C-alpha cells in the first residue's frame, strides 16, 4: 500500500463555517463542470479512454460525467488522509488496473472538492508513472481558488471556486464572487468533516488500514 507523509497547515475552522449543499445546488455545480469539460473534449476532438474518479467523493462527479459524456469505462482510484500521532499520511487504498487500455490512454481524472489539491496531484503523478505517455484531463466539482493547479494534469477544469483553505480574505473572496462557507456535499455529514479539519482521525466502521 503506497503512502507518503504530507505537510499542510490547516486554518482554524468553526462549525458555523460549514454549509450543507442541497442536491439541486450541487447539480448546478456539476452542470457547470460538464459544460466546460464537454466543450473542451468536443473542440479538441479528444477520445477519453477511461474516467478515473478519486474515491470516495469523486464517485459522485465521476459517475455524473461518465454518463453525461456517454463513457462506459470507469476505473477508480482511492486515496485517504490519515492522522497518525500528529502527522498526516496520504495512503493509496485502491489502484487503477492496466487491463483493456491503449498504450497511451487519455484519462478523465475526477475529484470532489479540490482543496490543497494534494490528493489529485498525487493521483495524476501516479497515473503518469504507471501509464507513460498518458494524457490527463483533470476535473473537480469545486476547487480552492488559491490552489487551482495540478502539475501532472494536461488541463484542468472546475465547477466552482471555493475558499476552503481560507487563504483569501473574506473581502477578496467576496470580490471574486466566491462563497466563504465550507460546503458540506449532499451525502456528507458534519461530524466526519469537522473531525478532519481538526486534524483528528475519524473512526470508520470498516477501517482495516494499519495506521
């Protein structure tokens, strides 16, 4: 199981910072993302060989884009942050298989809520190493304005910008039309997200990963 220690400085968060998104609100974000990705693919005449959602959260926008773009093959990859004795470790729990892909495939790598972007960057780097010469279209439903990049992706798209890392002042975010709230996606619960932003390990019922 691949893992690496990461260094990020989390801002101070409050429970009042969180805002639950409705399915309708989230659907509007996905539609914006779809329009950007589909326009690019159409204009560039690109053939996507597989959608690669980054689980768990990426399952939602990944499945949506696969259906809307009329793509069949979904090859998931999974990463998760674990908090161990004051350190943050990013572990890869599930890898993309090599089966039934062209030699230099084009992937649509999909993330939910690109915050610092470390997970997506790590996933893209891994795909580039495992499939030399591959192309990566990276799409995230939401993306922190201050970390809107992925050095291993060939192009990236987002549905909406956020200020999850709080690197922007409230005034600057407002001037850019960015919501200062931390969005809870329709399937998420405050307890898990609150535990994470406090730098603590949430207790999953099926957790079998050696921390």
